[in-house]
C-alpha cells in the first residue's frame, strides 16, 4: 500500500490550498497562499519550489504557481477526501457544522482509498459538502457511473482501475468548450434520465451557455440542445476538454 | 406473426376496444416532446388540441376522428416522450397503450432537425415491432439549420415508410395518410428490419429471445422486446415475467452480468449506448449538414438567454403578459361599456314584476360578459399563444431556474405558472410535466395564487376603474410576492429533494398566424360557452334574491369577518360566497345589486381590500375540482384553506395599512 513518493501532509495541504484558491485552473500568487495557510511568504516560496521540482506545480517567481496535471490529480483527491469526511462528520456523526472543517483537515491525509470509496457509497455519492458551497470532485476510479461502483461492491479497490485523465464537471467548462462524457454521478433515476436524453459515456458535449446565479447549463449533445439544472450538470463529468 | 388484412379493416381479435365494423382504423401518433404530433393531430382530425413550442403540452391522450378514402379512422395523440423506460406516467401510459391496444398503425413523428435524438425513440418503437410509419416533420426547420435529410435513404435504413412533412403548413399530410392506409392494408409494407446491436449484446438478446419463445409464456409484448427490457432491468417487465417463469429471469440475469463484464458498465447503460450509437449511425448516413451560418433564431436565442437581457426578456414575458392584457383590456372594456350605455344604461331593478327583475339581471349579465370577457380574454390568449408558439417559454424556464429553486421547483414549473395567468385549471393540469408528486403539489399551490383572467377582471373592474391603474398594477406585484412567500412556506411544509431540470431547448419559431388565431378562438370559445350562461343565470338569480330580501341574513352572519376584520361593507358576504363559483361574480353581483356607479357604495380602501381578498381567498370551484381530481381531497382541502387563511390575514393587514394611506 505504501507509496514510495508519498507526499507529506504539509505538501498535500499546499496542493489543496492551490486547488481551492485557483479553482483548479488559475494561477495563485504567493501572498494569498501565505495568508491562507498563515505561514511566511518565504516558506511558501520554498515549498512551492520544492513542489515544482517534484512536478506537482509549475512555479515562477513573483507570479505564483499553478497545478500540473499530476498536482491537480492529488489536489482533487485530497479535497474530495476532505469534503467526504465533512459530510460524514455532519450527516452521520451529527457533529456541529463549525467544527467539522478542522477535524476533516486532520483526517483527510490518513484516509485510505478503500475507505474513501466505502465512505462515498455509505453517503450515497454526495455531490456537495455540508455548507453547500463547492462541489465535491469526482473519484479517480475508472467507473462510468456510481451504479457501476455499487454493483462491483465486493471488488477489491486494488483491482479497480484508475482513470488516466483528469475529468472535470461540465459546470467548470467555459462557454464553447467541449469534452467527452466520462462519468455520471448520482442515483439510478438521474442516470437513466440522462442516458435517455443521449448523455451516454463517450458522447461529446459542448457547453453553449451557463445561466448566471448558479442557473442551468445549456449544452449541445447529439445535434440537439438541452438545459441541465446546476445540480445535474455538476454531476456530469467529461474528459479531453478542448475549445472548438 | 403479421396478419395480412384486406382493405383497411384490422383483424378483430387484435382490437377488442374498437366497436368493430369494416372500415375502421386506429392510428396512434407517438414521438418525442414538441415534434408536432398535436399539430398533425389537429390538421388530420380538425380537433383543437392546444399546441405550443414547449415540451409537455399533451399530458394525456387525445382522441379524434377522420374520414379518409372511405375509412373511418380514430386518431390517438400520445404524450411526447423520449423513451419507453417507465420513469414517468406518460412513458408508461404510451407504452401500455401501444402494447395492449395494438393500434393498426403507429405514426412516429420525428423532428427532422434533431434526427439523432428522435431516431433513438424510433428504434424503441421498432423493438416493439409495431406497424410503423415515420413522419419526418419540420423539414423546413431542418433546412434552415442547414440539414438536408434524405428520406428515401432513411426509409431503406428503417424498413418503414418515411414521409417528409411540414405540418404547420399542412404539407405532406395527404402523402402521410396514403402511407398510413397502405401500411394498414398490408403490414408487410413494413419490413421486419431487425436493426442489430453490437455482437456481444445482440447474441445475448437472441439467446434470451429464443429461450423465452421455448417457454411459451403467452405474453402480450413481442418476445425480443421482452428480452431487451429484461436485460435493461425494467421493473415492470421483470415483475411480469417473474410471475411466469423464474428460469427466464435467471438466464437474463446471467446474460446481463456477462454484458456488464465485457463493457464494464451497467447493462441498461450498454443497451442505451448501443441504441444511441445506432441512431447516430443512421442519422449520419441519411443527413447532410452544410456549413451553417448563424441563423436569426440562434441570434435571438443568444439574446434571450444573455446574462442581462435574458432577465429583461424573462421579466417582459412574466410581467408584460399581464401588463398587456391589462392595458389593452382596459381600453377595450371602456370602449365597449360606453357603447352599451348608449343603448341602455344598466341599472338594477329591485321592485316590479318578477320577470322584469330577472330580465334586468340577465341583461346585466350579458353586458358584463361582453365588456369583461372579450376585452381581456381575447388579447390575453392572443399574446399567450404567440409566446407559447415562439418557444420563448423554455428560455424563460432556463433563465428562471435558480429563482424557482427558492420555492422548491425547477424552471420548467414556471411554464404552467404562466399558463395560470389565463386559467388555473389547465395550468394545474399542466403540472404533469413535473417529475414528482411533491413538485406538482408545490406548483399547483403556487398556481392557485396566479392572477388568472377572472382575477384580472375583478382587479380591473374594482380597482383600476374606481381607484387608479397604479393601485391595480400594485396588486399584481403584491400577488407575485405572495406567490413567492407562500411558496417558501409551502416548501418548509413539504420538504424534500428537488428534481433537477432536464429540458430540451427547441428552436425558435415564428408563430403561425393560423395557429395563433385558431388557438385563441378555441380557448375563448370554451370560456364564452361556459361563462356566458353562468353570468346570465347567476346575475338574474342574485337580483331575484336581493329583491326578495334573502341576502340580508347571510350578510349579517358573515359581518364579523367582512365588516369587523376586513372593513368591507356588509354585502361582501354574499359576494364572496358567490365568488367561489367564479371570481368575476364578486364584481358582477356588485353591479347587479348597486348598478355601475359603485363609487357611491365603496370607499377606495374597500375597493382595494375587496379585490385583494377576492383574488386570494379561495381557488374557484373548477380549480378545487381539478385539485381533487389530480391530488385527492386532502391536499385540495389544505390548499383551499391555506388560500382562505392567507386572504384573511393579508386582507386584514391591508385594510389597516391602507386606511393610514388614504
């Protein structure tokens, strides 16, 4: 199980912070990281250089850093574990909202992939954390839907393949960007409804428009246009994103 | 399997619901939402099904008749669906209709401009092995989008007749009927083209089909379709087969597992993807997409879903429809009233011969009907039909989705709510486009507060005429706020997970003049036929009651509420009782008793409070009836009581606040 180049907890915290501040795509400057983690700018710079050398971020002095593909993968995973734990603490253990964040922060680094999956199944594949803000990233297992993950419950986590590409929710696509459906999160009903509307794995989806105030997303799929409510759109993940 | 029938008579054992006879045929129109089924249905049968450019208008089957070349044909318009899985009532209803009633021909109407999605449903009809005729509608829209469909090629690929049509202009419908009759006469016209799925899936479907065949279960459905549905894990079919043979279920489970092992996806998803892949392949073969310039419709689309202008247009649709009705109605109404005054001033008559009293009342009813219904109802429905027909409602639903979440609904619920401006009854019926009973209840509750045309008449007749237009408009704004606030409260009372929005956005259309006028007439007609007699009889009845002094005791019984709490004159008691039948009665009775010069009887505050209370206090009797029919007695009672409570509270507060203002 032990990973030879396992990151330290501290490094994971950095990647997580970069992910949160940069929304997973933008460059983040040193000062906002130092503010967020309450460490001196000097030690932030030092750490970013270290992460750059390991290939998790690309850092340029005075301009800050952004995540590489590999860094993004790890950052998403940690963020996901954090948010799943928050849900678990809040929904199941009934711990007060203001205390869950700090506890999840400590537990996230030790949660195994196997427990992460079991937790997700127990909580019925949640898509948002308790404060209902940012969506929970999708898992990195090579399932096409949650149903498949539940069906193969007994299968060992080691046997389940990992995704070789980062997948993104269609709410994170810009207008005019397209990608291929890789994963749909949610219960049986939602998945069936989406499949009937032609949103099957491998189909190309192009985002036409995203309504303001967390409104629906309009997509072009199979020669027609569909409006998907924000929650449903959050749970449709695509890969190979490109601008047309 | 295929029975060859001579002429156009179906074999009688196939069709036990039809009363028989020689030249009878039953045809069913099936297809996706908003492809033009109802337009074709209307054109063929001369019926007046309501049509419009938004998905889900036809929520229940409609039936009509037509005579064509000596055949007596019954046409069934099925609700628009995307699939035969059983997640919505419409899907189940359509599937069972086709399977059990076995129409002689199923006409699959497809939108030629969205071929791939539509063919997905065509493939499912083919799986059901129905005698199929495909109607490739909206060929013109497709052309405008730069899509040319080769219908000959499509015909070869599907093995069923394909007829291109432009239904709104009636083009191709004669050819469509010819094809239908031909298929009805000779089902071999529809070749049993078996569209094959990928080998891993196809082989297992065939294996399961022949196993089911060997078991001789005597099922209504085609065997291959049963096999596919079993592999898809369809709950209804599984239940049906389990009761007959456990072995079949065991085999289907193990075959499904094999498919899942190969594809690493749930079996239903695999079959689904296969079906779409096939649809996509056929669509690719038969259509040519030329380079498309951005059409006017696209530009318009960008404007009405723009992050700023989108809200402007949405507000115009939501508020402007009311404003338009109001301003135009006001103008027409005063013109008409003057005209009537010229002939004979309407003054109540409370003494003299009974016949004379009643006649006077009845005449008042006629005048009220003409001066109230025609000026408001016609302009309103004219505009509503244009809005419906253009396709803008889906854009408004798109823009307002997040706002609707505040009352626990998604954007699509706004469509019936806007229809509720006309009449609450069809609007509540229209909530069937929503996915769950809970959402339908929430929407129906909100609709019972929507300012329907009857409420508009009350607001206008009382407030706009005798207080000011500004106050009348303020009442609408207050009403929209009340909907929002009470919607929030209802959401607290009925918590639950909201279903997300999944809605097809169809292209814009220029509303067709003939559709708009026809539809406006259909809607106005039904009101005229229903309401005029009620107005006339009701008006005469009340004047009679008044003359015989029956009203007094009722009014004084209700006076603690009407006079004490709401500050209204005593007569309000009887007004509100009659208003339950139809809200306009509040105004009508008042005129029947006091004549048109109401300013002598009520103060400005009383006008406003009476209109406000009248607007809120109870859904009218037809609305209550539809609530009972759709949801049962208990929810209908609760909604009605909630209306009453809100009217009493808000009316009482308004009386006290307004007394300070005036």
